[in-house]
C-alpha cells in the first residue's frame, strides 16, 4: 500500500499493476500471471468512462477531474456502494482506473500498458461504465418488468449444454408487461441517450466488453443506479419490434448481441480466441482522441504484447504496425477483414492488398481459432509487398450473384412444401448453409431445441421433418418471413407467441444479411484434372471480383484458410489479391476444433503438399 503509483519490481521504467482505493487514495499492488508483482485474482473493479465527460474544462484540462470521478466511485465500490451491486463487484473496495493506475506523465509507461490492457479487464471482477449526464432509471425499472417466455420451459440438459440468453435470441423470447405510454417513451429516451453516447465509439470499448467477466452501467448523481448492458440490449430489441421505424434501436441491439455472442464463445476462460480478422472488423465504427489508438487499443484482445506503440502514428500507420506484428507471429486470419480492391483484375494481375482503415469490410463471424496452432509458418512483409506460402487447391469454374442466388432459393422454398427433393443444378439446396455462414452469431442461438420448436411452429413447418431438415426450412423461412411487412411492429396473423417470435427472429436475420448481399458472391471451384473436376466441385463464398479462372489457394499449414488470386502475375511476380474465401462447412466456424498436430492425417497431408507449396506475392498499399 502506498500514496503514489508503485513501480514494477522488475522494471523501474514501468509502473506496477496497481489498483486504487478511492476512499483512502491508497494504491495496492497485484500479482500477475507473467511473474510481475502487479495483477489481481478477480478482486478489483475495472472502471470505464469517457475522459472528456469528466473534465472541468474539456478544452483546457488534460486529465479528468479526479474529485468528481472519486465521488462517483464511492457509489460503485466500497462500503457505500448499493447492497444489490455488491454481489456483482464482490464487495471490492478497490478499482483500476487509467487516469490513476497508469503514469499519465510517462509515454514509456503508456506504451508498456496499452498492449497489456487485456490483463486489466480479464482479471477484474467486473467492469463498470461511469455514465454522466444520463439517467437510466426508467430503463432499470422496465428491465425488472421484462418477462422471458423461456423461463421454466427449458429442461436441465438443454440449459446445461446451451444456457439460454435472451439477448442472443434477439429478445424474441422477451415480453414487456404492463407498459404504459409514458413509461415506454421514457424508456425510449433513455435508450437513445445510451445508444448514441460517446462511450460506444471509444476505441477501448471492445476489449472492455469482450474481456470482462461482467459489464455494468452506472449513473448518478446521488445514489448510483446500475444495470447490466446485456439487459439494455434485450429491452432495445423488444422495443424495436414495437417501433420499427426507430432503426437505431435495432442497430444498438445488434451491437450488444454480437459482443455477447463473442464473449460467450471466445472469453478468456475459453480454449479458443476471437479471430484476428473479426477484431479488426469490429473496429470500423470506433474513434480515438489519439488516432493511433483506434488500432493500438485492439492489442490487448489480439494478445500482441510486443507491438511498438507510437502515439504519433496515424490510424493507418498503427494498423500496418499491428498487421506487421501479426504476420511476424505467423497469423494471417486478419486478411479476412480486408476488402479486395473492387476493380476487375487486369491481365497483369496487379490488384494490390490494401491495408488501411478504409478497406476493412463488414463483420462476418470467422472460425474458432485454437490457441494450439499446428505448423506455424514464417511469412514476409515489407512496406510494398507481402509473401505467403500457399498450396493451390482449385480453379474457379463459375460465379453468381449472392443476392440473386438467395432470391431464387427463397422462391423455390415457397413453391415446395419441403426441400427433400433432389438438389437443383444451381445448388439452391445449399442456401440455408449460405445464410447461416454469413449470420452464424444470429442463427446458432436459434437452433437450440426449444427455440427451434417455437420458431417452426410460428412458421408453420411440419413436425414430420427430420431435425436437420426442420432447421434448414426454419432458416429459409426466417429469411423470407415478413418481407412484405412494413416494420417489425407489424403483427403476424393470429396472436400466438410463436408467430411473434418468428417475426422478430426473421427481422434479426434479414438485418444481418442485407448489407452482405453485395459484399459476397457464390463461387464454385474445381480441383484435380478435367476428368475429376465434376467430382471435386466446391461451393464457397468469395468477393465480387473473383472471376472464372481465378486460383483458390490454401495457406500452407492451415488448409481451411483460403484466398483467391489471379493466375497471372505482373513484372515483379505479384498476383492480384481477390479476397478471402469463406467455406460453408460447419467445422470452419463452430468448435471445439482440436489441433490436428497430433493426428496422422495432418502429417500425411503435410508430406503430400510439402512439394506443392508455392510463394504467392501481393503488392501492399495504404
């Protein structure tokens, strides 16, 4: 315990991982997993806040007003915190807050801790967002009235294997009971203040939510009120069904849902980490007072401890620095976040790989990535080129519009009572897999046994189909259901709860897929010689610039990581980058998928393809 921020025992240039008691102003050391006497064991509360909202004069002050922050903290931690909040904070009297627990006068200390922020949040009991000039009391009261239709209806096995979460079910299982007009309007006003707040655009918010065991909202002044961000997302989804023209409600609910799905499947305690490409995709709407922090703030989630932080970098320079560190670590899944240059490749094959914040594409959940990665490859990246060792797996034989493909599949589904018939020549029977692949985080929670039964009932899908067929029919039904409705508030025929839930789920799926219809196309490629090609036909998703004759490659050492490139190269040997390829197999996206390092199949595949690998070079631009 000390009056000033303690230094690390092992490096006098860096501060220790210390927490502060806001009542006494004393600092306390923690013991971290890296051997420094610095971090804790879930015994502190991490504090999130917007600096500018806590300054006396934002135009003049460099740091937040500590006395104002300290006053609010007294209603979050310690003996003066509300009794119903203490179970969430573990009755902790100590917190970590950056304006005090990082030496703000030392660029060296900030450069040390910024890539290590994952330790702060993942080891905290919870993270609390301090809101100012916002009162969420009406929202808190409404959360207490929300009723889940699942409560008491799930058997113990389902609950054990797939615990029910109202937010992940797009709030379609939640009813807002006895909601008066004035109360509803007050809740809408609260939600809008929350959803449009500056806190959501902060570069640090991703790791705060993704890495924290629990994320809470706190407001004042006076006795602090609090609620879970998760509950705010559920209410937003429920209100969006009643106010379909308020699109900001749906956007906020989708944002909350996506982050909670990632928390559930990619948390610190899980065996799998969030894919690097998804981390970059999630950053597209974020802002930072220091431009470079837009991407350096991701280093904690990306587990990049050695990246060279420089506050003077532009956002694009920071992105290139982060990408360069990923490449040096043999990690290439970040390429899934990069849109190819949207021009048709020339005969010279010169379309480059553009690494800039403007080139980041929309979010599509990528596959789980094991922390035990087999056959890690060494790659090269310079300011002008990137070289990767890859294996040719096929040649593109045809492409078609994704929008047209799903429209045709929807029409076919409407014409048939079931899709048990033979596959069509256009592979329309694969449409459910295509829709699921682009919206895994929306679809997977809907496949839980009880939810599937209710949605099939709401869509009128017969019970005599097999479970896989019912799931496929349900998915295509959701994609086309309610298309003629003017808004999510339009009631389905009848008053059955299952019909209302189906309409709500359909809008969630449609909102997810709509912006992706022009980002991807259906790509079919064939491997082997001409006599074998018909037997090795593969259907995947690729960018709109993939053309017939393009080559599909697999990164050596990870055959599931595919990309498309031109066969021809320019004068310096660079091929045209035509984007990454999304496979439709469930194993690409759902886990657990164990490492193949200890299987004979891996070593047979490695030996067979050792001599087939080739160096593929792309030009890189900003």
